C-alpha cells in the first residue's frame, strides 16, 4: 500500500479524492484497477483484506483447486493398482499440507501487490460504505489507523463479490459445523463428514476430504446433484461419487443440526420420512449470495434486485451515473473469469470505448473427478429459446486416450443449430474437461460450424480429439464409432 501518497493527499485536502475507486480486491476488482491504471486513470483500490486476491485466491478457487490436485494424485495412486503398481496408503501431514497451501496463496497475492505498486494503484485496507454517489466512508479493519475517513471519487466500480449463503436453521455456532471458508482452512480431517448441498462447492470439498480419509455423505434438497445442470453430463460424475461417498441423499432436507462433544446429529427428512444420523463434522454449502449489504447503496441511485444483486446494463453501469459494478455482486454465474471480463468492459466503457458484455460464451467448470464443463446453450436452454437443434454425444469409451488413462466414463456433447450448423453449446464430462472446454468457448465465440470443428486436426491420442470426433459423428464421418448420418439430414 502506498501509505506515503495517501497521507500526502490527505494532509493537503483533509480528505482524499481519486478519479476512480474500485471497491473489492478480487479477480474483478484488481483486474479493473490494473487496466484503468494502464490506460492512464488515477486509481485507488479499497478492500477490507490485507492481501489482494479476494475470495477466489484467499479462500476459494485457488486453494480449493490446489487441494483437488492433491486429492486427484492420491486417487491415481489407488487406481494404479489395476496396472500392477502398488503404493502404501497415503500418510496425510496436515500441517505441511496447510503450509503448502498458504505458501501458494502468499506467492500469488504478493505478486498482485507488486503489480499494483508498479502500476501506481493506491491501496487502502478499509471497509467502504457509500455516503452519497461520489463519496465513500472508510471504516478501519482490526482497529488499524486510517489516514482518511472519507474518499471522494469521480467514478466507482463495485466489485465486492459474494459470501456463503446461510440458512438460519442451520446457522449453528460450533467448531464441528463448517462453511466452505472453514473447510478450506483444513482444521482437521473428520472421521465422517456430511456435506449439506450437492452443488459444485460441496461436491468439490467432499471430493477433497474423501481423498484425505474422511467418510463423506451428501444431502441435497432437489432430485439430482449439481441441480440445474445438464443431467447427461452429471450422470457419470454421480455414478462415480456413489461409489466413493458413503451415501448421497436426494430430495432430502436437513431440518436441524445438533452439535455435541463427539459429533453433530443431523435431523433430516427424505422421501421415506424423517431420520437422524450422527457425523463428526458437517459442512454447510448451499450456495453464495451477493455481498451488497452494508455498502450504503441506499444512499446512491444504485438499484438492487429481489436477491440483492446490483442491477447493471451491458456496459456494467448501474442506475447511478457515477457507479459501475462487476462480478458476483451483479449476478450469476458467479465465476472469477466472468468478473475479470466484466472488469475490462467496465473500464473500457468509462473511457468511452464501444464495449458491451455478452454472457453467451462463458465457460463453467465443476472441478470434481470427473470434471464437468460446459459453455453456450445446453440442450434444454436451446429448446426454451425455440432453436431447432441437433445434438450429438461422443462416448469416451471410443477414445483410445481415455482407455489409456482408465477413464472411459467421459462424454463430449455438442448442441448445433440445425439450419446453420453453427455450434451453440458444448458440454464435456471427464478427466480434464476444464482444460478442454476452452476450445469449445473459442469455437462458439468465433461462430464456428460443426464442419469447422470436424476439419480442425487434433493431435492423437488426446482427449481433445473427442471434440472433432463428436463433430464427425454429427456429419456421419466418424471413424472410431459407427454413426451414419441420416440421408434426410444430408
């Protein structure tokens, strides 16, 4: 933080003014601050955290993916038994695992701090609240001294992200009841863990703790894991998790959690009625909500929807001409790469460039094992939009690479416009699906047809071939699988 520049400006005017203030230091916030500084704006970044990175780096995407990597390596040592290669059971040294995770976070966060300094982005650690449309009140964090209590600005970009959602009936004050933030701190490896919520965060963390040695169960209110996602893509993951987890309870509600000295009683109600089970720990992971409370937005012209999301237009502008907003706080999907892209749109819009945000080709990944990834229209969304489509599914059981990895449960799915043959959507479930989906996002962004994808030569043997093979299936030219195209569709 450039404390000298803050103090000097404060002493001159009694308060601090900046051309642009960014509230929030996550992937959206620091991306906006850095780009604006690169383009010549005077930028101040205000965040309550002492380190840059936001939830994604400090207690979300990055640490969870690091732990998922550890979990995957542990699983691979077990799977190699089928190849005649045996390893002794993994010995988990939790303190060293925590330390390695923290080193990763520190390395990346320190890198961001260095970039902010080189770009001359002024940083202030404080909690911010709007006094009016051009002034922020700055509140100290942990009683540290601030050089100024007010910050006036020409423009503000709100990038305050999201926080774990809370169900009042499950908000139990107990070290045995965790949210995702606590779970990523690795306080211990539970003997048994109940994950409340079958969404991506719960399943990812359940995967980690299962690999570390916990007996994991999942309870989900709806009738499927990863509710709202393409059931065909979820099915291979659900099958594998049923083999790995102790139990998966669907259409089941947690009525009450009763912590005790030796565990937590979970009172649940499912299709067959109420029942009670005891677990050593419970992870409540029922989604996230926008972090827009206590920002003083009522003192501005900014409008919120019924769920607390800030309403913005395609240029990320709010109803207040001085305030823009990006990232999780403006709506779903709550993804770091969406926030970073919106940051660029917001800054370019401020500088008068013809920028607008189109959410159609935003890829999303669930980093479970297997991974689930998708971009563009799902089959259901295309149907709702009234599009005439063709759908093709390429099973990884026909992929030589998948067989060599022992991971033939995968599937690559294309949703194609029946009239123009343009690729509208791609879904992939399987090992490394998160890496494969980027090609699909580019294909959709560039308006590629299924012919373009089929004619793009992919290296053999790779899993990326499954994209070409799926396209060839639709065209009736596939080699590794018999799928002739109907004459009526030629």
